[in-house]
C-alpha cells in the first residue's frame, strides 16, 4: 500500500482535471477506508513537484491580464464559472500538497483526516462546476486563468504555519465573502443548477477555512506563540495581494476567524509587488 504522501503526489502529478479529481477521490476513499478498518495508511514522506501537473489549457496569465467579463451576460456567467472551476482545481492540489510537502512535520492523525476530506470535497466541487460549464456549452480550459493561488503555495513551500495562514485563512476565506453574491447572480439568471452547485461549495468551504484556523492555532500553541500577531506577520510576509472588505463576518467567525485577525490587515496598504 502506498503511503499517504505518495497518494498525494499521485494526485499532484496527474494533469487532466477530471482525471486528477477522480484520482483524488479514489485516494481519499482509500485513506478513510483504511482508517475505518483499523489499518491506517502510513503518512510517510515524499518529494512533491514544485508545481502540480496541469492540462495544456487553460493558459495561465498574470491576474491583471485575465479578461474581465460582466457577469450580467451569459458569456460573463460562463467566465465566472470557469474562474470558480480553476479555483477548485487549484484547491484540490493545494490540499494534497500540504500533505505531501509537510509529511515530515509531526502532526496528529486528524490533520490528515481534515485535508484529505477537504481535497475530496474540492474534487467534487470542481466536477460540479465543470458539469455546469458543459451544460452551458463550454468547458474548463476554454478561457484563460491565472496562477495566483499556486504562487502562494510556492511562497510557503517551506513554512507550514505560513501555508495555513495564506491559503485557507486568507485565500479560501475570501470565497466565503464572494460566493453569496455569485449565487445571487445565477439565481437572477434562472440557472438553478449552478446555484445548487455554488451552494454546496459555500456550505463546505466554511469547514476548509476552519481546518486552516484550527491547525494554525495548534501549531502556535505547540510553540507557545500568540496566534493573532503570528498570523499578521505571516500574511505580511507571504501574501502578495490585499485584504479587501466587505467581509462575511458571520461565516468567517463560524470558521474560527475573528475580525481582529483580518481587519487590521485590510487597513494596511500592501508594499509588496502584486501578481
């Protein structure tokens, strides 16, 4: 039986999106089946690629060069779904990468349970959005996308607390802010299938942000560090964007992110170059 980190690398080195998510869901099922049977898979260690394998398309552009389309049009709504699909595929890789890249860091079994579950759910999300795209006559890869999310992974490749701070606690938390508005766009357009897909994503993303907060606090506690200033320092060090309101304070609090974690950062003007 391969180790968990080897199963993670298998996902990371699979290029096609539908195939990647199929491998992801299969490997997640293997992990949980072994846990349920009392014969857990060894975590092990592995050497993941710096960047995951990806399909030939979409072309990846700097965020400022990705064409913007108004979501009020049919083409604009397809572009919005395409962007969501791209985010979800990145999230699949990000969750497996945290397992593969940090297998050498001693962590409780629950850490791996959480990120395997998150990767499995992100795989489901990607396929739900791809189904919507195909129903609307498009597909993932039909439009350009950006590489901003994976840049965060590269920047935090040697820093587990930094990865947790930037990816789930900043990037995924942003999804909690913007998804209700996206749901309303598709509801007004009468696209109830896309509404249903986005509602599944919205409900499950709260837990993914919560996993980040939980394990960030765990690591800070283990080192006797105050989580709030540590979070602020790591976001300032690694995050290349800016934190902008409005914030979904209710859902962020549900995920373990109190306002005094992100509002002070939102008040600052970023000094780092943005992607």
